[in-house]
C-alpha cells in the first residue's frame, strides 16, 4: 500500500473519496493507509477480520454456464460450514450530511513522468448524490447526463475545460460513480496550473448553470443515451465482471435484493421518452444534485518533492 500511495493519481482518488464520505466507513481506504497500518495491533486486526469478513456480510456471485447448486455445495463444504450464521449482517448507515461545502488542498509525491512539467496540479469538484438502490431511475438519468457532459468534443464540460486548455485531461474518478450505495458526481481536470484553479471552478459552475437553464442539446442527449445503453449491452470477455459492478450496490444494500437495472429496456423507457419529447429531464437533476447540493468538496492536489502532507 505504501507504493500505491506514492502514486499521485491514487493519492488524489483516495483524498477526494475520503473528504466526500467523511464520517462514514466508505470514506476510509479499504486496504488501509500505510500510516495507520503500523499502529494497529494484532488483536485489532483479528477483531476487524471477524467483524467485517464474516460470511453473513458476504454476497456470492457467479456468472456463466455453471450449475449454481454445485457452486453452493462447494462453498458450503470448503468454507461456510466452519461458521455460524450471524443474527444479521452489518448494515451501513447513510453518509453524514455536509451542510457547508468544503475545500481541501493536498500534496502528493511527484510523478516520475509528468505530462507537462509546468502542469502538476489536479482539481476536482465532487458531489454526493443519490441512493442508487432507492432511486434507480435517477441513477440511469445521471449516467446519461454524465456522458453527455463529458465524453464528446461537443459536451459542455469538455468544451469549457479541455476545449479552453484548462487541463490536459479530466481528473481521476471524473463523472458519475455508482459503485457505492450513495453515488458521487465529480467534475475536474488533471495537469493544470495552480493559478488556473479559480477559473476552472468558475467555468464548471457556469457550465452547470447553463445546463440547468437550457438543458442538453437534443442530438447530444440521444447520442449519450444510445452510448450508455450500448456500453451495457455489448458482450465482452469481461461481461460478467461488468454486470457485477453495475449490480453490486443492489446486491449489498438492498434487503429485498431487487435488481431493476437488469431489465434495461424498461428502465430506460422514461428517459428515452423525455429525451425524444424534449422534456426537462436533466435540468432538475443538475439543480438538485449539483448546483443546489451543499454536500460538495473541492480538492486541489499539488505535487511536492517532499513527503506527502495532508490538508494544507
């Protein structure tokens, strides 16, 4: 883990997530930070393992031409029979609400092969968004919105940031992320300059304000919807793993284990109708989850030749 945290990109990702999910287990690095590992006792490690890695907290997933009964029998014989079922698995509460947006400046080790020697700064504006289990329709709509904002040269965020040379690329972890029960939406750039940070932030907020007022261009919205659907349906060698990532929050956090996103055609129908009719689909999402959302962090990462220092 020490080597991992010596990578500026990983350090940035963990910093953004830690600040956005502050006060919640999701805000901690699951693999452990090097400075914390050395202070843990053997008994603490064992207790953490017993509590968090008990089979009652696990979800078993298989994909492919397999007889799941044989898989279950194998699990029972080689692992589960050694454990007693817990009364109930651990359920994580919600992320504590952040009433005032926060700003953090962090330092990371220098990149050995920087894209631009004069551009060693990363910036992210990250928002805590919806409960992906309770609000699956918003989850799909936000995924389409994220694609429309970022992924083409005509996309509003692309034009405002990369098109104006405010960064050489997007920041690590940009876009809409549904891996956790409470999703996040991140906008930002890598390989920029410290003096450009105020302009970057202003450009992001102005672009989101314009989208909240004017919406997304109809052709761009249709293209984004098509790409989101296409990316989900195209069979690949990693199709099973991709499906698991999509369903993971529902498998882990839904007591009834409903999987509405498996029926993608039905799930996307309201979004398609709104896009084709020119309805106001994205405007309220931008206002609710981005512009009017106080649970927001701004993170600026600079690089230093000295050891990592947090929260300058």
